[in-house]
C-alpha cells in the first residue's frame, strides 16, 4: 500500500481549496491538511463551489483521495472550559457549523485540540469536552472528530491515552470519534517515540488502534517530557529521523494519512522556504538527506 503523506497547507479566501490542492501537489504529496479559515477567530469566507469543483479535478489528476484529506479546527475552541455557559454554547454552535462546512467541501475528518482545563479540575474539563462533542454530534452528521494527542503545555487535556479514553468513553456516537496522534506532542508529553510499538500496544488495549485516523509527524525541539510543544524539522530535533521513519512505515498504521506540521526553513530573512517536499521525499525513500545545510 502506498504511503499516504502530506503536510499542512494554506486555505485563502481568494483561492480556497484550489490553492490548498495546488500547494499540496507542489510538494508531491498525496494528502494534505488545512484550516477553513483563521485559527484564532470565527470569521469564515463563503465556500466557492467553482473553486471546489476545480480543486477536485486537480485532486483526481494528482492522486489525492478526498477520504485522506484532513481539516483542522481553529485553536479558539476550548470545550474544557464551561464557566461561561453562553460562550460554551456559542462554540458548540460554531464548531457544528465548521463540521457542516467540512462536509460541504466533501471531507469527513476534522482534528480538534481537546481543550485546556480553565477554572475547573481535569476531571470536570474532560467531561465538558465529551458533553460538547455530544451536543455537536446532535446538530451534525457524518463528519468525524479526531481528538489530538497533546503535549501537556499548561492545563492541556488529552495528554495521555487514559485522558483520551475518558473523553471517548463518554461520547454517545462512537462511530464519529477518532484520534490524531502527534509525534512532537507525544515526545513532549513523556512518551518515547523510539518505543512506539509499546505505545501502540497500550493504545490498542485501552482504546483500540482502529481509532487512530491520522498522525501528525513532527520532530521536537524539546527533550522528552518537557511539555512545551515546539515542533522541529524532521531529522533536526530530539526525536530524530530514524524513529519517525519507523512511525511513518509502521505496519499497524498502514492506510492512514501522515501530516507534516514542521516549521518553514529560515536560512535568513531573504531565504525562507517550506520543507515539506524534502521531508516527504526522505520518508518515501526511507533515507535522511540533509536539506537545510
């Protein structure tokens, strides 16, 4: 089975999905991930059907299957915080609209940062997340929510298999809840990526590997267990290429999309470029070739 790999790409109000697809194809990717608007606000442009149609033609020509494309939710949604009930319901409604927007674009997976425990205990925060997702599912159909495994920065929730399990256990519609792993987040939360199969064993026994629907592949600037969440280019961080290559080519994760969220390379102010074409090529060849020096 062909490796399904791509990266985060942009989604502008002008070119929308067509621009996203063109960017992904420029990296020789066969999948991609995007936000449908700002990561820090609820403002959204109207979906242009003509641009979407042209994008799908390009996807077919370029070998990108829509079932492998991932949408990411904006960061402002924090379902763990329910101190202000009106605000909580506002974000439930906004996120429900975002799921409908994803469906309109023809995709069925959206990644969500579970949330941060603010003005509440971790237990209360986890329940608030489950309650919000249940409300969202009542208002929508089909689109799956992928809970992202987090690094544990501040009061972040979803930083362990047990916390993700607790959220999932309280979701009524299990068919629409899934998990997105993130190698940088996992490292920073205290998980040794060099022992990835042991992690999968534990995940499988507690939740089930079938729940893993996407992996964000990132190296880390931080030592294991630092809880900082700072991504690094593949092969230039503390995890290293070999460990990440074993994740990407793990037999137990065949057929799911791998998404790069590594930073642009900054040689100087006049020489900045995306690394994704090089990183994708390295993973396909299973050989690290230095693209920065």
